[in-house]
């Protein structure tokens, strides 16, 4: 919950968002085809915690095929192919780095040598050598910092128009996170005034199929930033707070639903990739990141994504 100090000092939002007459709906993406994406749900429209302001629910409607017409906001084949190339290039696993050891993060553990640490555990190594007088590299035991799995939920703003650089930026974010978190857990949401779970936290996926699914979610007009933050909090509720965070890719133009700042304050950490290719709200982005103990990274092109995420995950 918010502290009394935060509650007293929070300023009104600079723009007055539209008050929604119905609770936002949380969809599940069941698959994508050449003509669109299938969004499914279960349970009643009103059957959700928090009155629809901070927790997701599912529609009572049967599965619905939301088509993306050729002349609509969906990407054409050439654009989709470009997005897939960007995601594939950035999804390549990066070389091992010793940043966690330098920062002192994680639990110090004795492990077989694999070309990383040079901090030899002499006692354990002597024990191994007593049984193997002619050692292999892995008979040398070293001490390394081993952290627990990180859990990250990416929330991607698909309101307005997903065209041009916004498509490339979204693809780059998916690819870069897939490469950075290849040994960790990643969940992905798309949001507008409602939201859709594209990948539940910890489920396996391929970056290219996820890009295809993400870019086939029809772009919608309104932006409810509060709703995906509540959905992300529910996804992260079962993991340790020290290893959990939300990454929000958005222009932060919150124009529908309740104030998102109280929800940001309840997250373990919130970092914002602020899309500045068009209209954006840098002030709200800063306030969200401050409430969520995170940082704001301005993103103008897809080339800005990888450096921003690299800095995000190697500094506090």
C-alpha cells in the first residue's frame, strides 16, 4: 500500500483521463493467423478483483477472432518481416559477463570452472584432485556469485497507431529482453483501454512468434496505463520482490481509467521505456518510475532499446 506521505503529496494528473463506464477486460491471446489474433477469456465481465481498476478479469464472451484488415493498422508483410529480423538479431544470447560478481549480488557458491571466475576454492579443489590426479578444467572448483531467477513482466502500449518506428521498437524490446532473460522468466502484456496476456510469466516462447502475435493485436485508441500495472502485479505476486520488476513500453499518455501512480508504487520495481516518437508525457513517466523505484529511458528509435535495457539490468 502507499505510505501516508506519498498519498498526501501526490499531485493531480496533468491531463484528466476519461472515466471508463465499464471495467477493463483482460484477454488471453490464444494464437495468431494470417488474418488476425484470437483473444479468449473465461468468467463474467464483473468477476474480477478490485472493481476492474487494478486486477485483471476475463470476458464471458466466446473466443473472438479479431481481424486485422490489409488497409487497417496492422503491419503489412514487409513491415512484419523487418520486425522479425530486428527481434531475431537482438534475441541472440549475449556473452557471459561478470557484472553480478563485481556488484556482490547473489549467493557465493562453489562451482566447476567453466571459463568465468578465477576465485579458486582451494579446499574443494584439493578434495577433487585427491580423486583425479590428472585434472580436467572442470575439476578446478571456483567461487561464483549465483543469483536467483529474475522475473520480468513487459507491458507494451498498443493504443493509437502501431506503425513505422513503434513497430520496430516493440520488436526490438521483445528481442532484447528475450536475449537478456534467456535464463530467467518473462511475461508479456499488450494494453490499450483493455489488455491481453500474450505470454504468462515463466512460459516458454520464441521471440519471433511473440512478435507476430504482438503486432497482430489491433491498435486501439485509449491508453489505460493503470490496468496493465495491476495485471503485472498479479503475475509477479508469487515471486520474491527482490528479483521482480515491470518494464513499461509506452508514450505514457494516460487518457483512460484511474490514476496509475498508486499501482506503480505497489510494484517491486517499475522501469519505463518512454516512446518519444510522437506525443508523450515525460512527466508522468518520471512519476511512475519514481513511484516504482525505477528509471526512465527515452526511446526514439529501435536502436535505443538494447542500450537502455543493458543499462537497466546492469545498474540499480
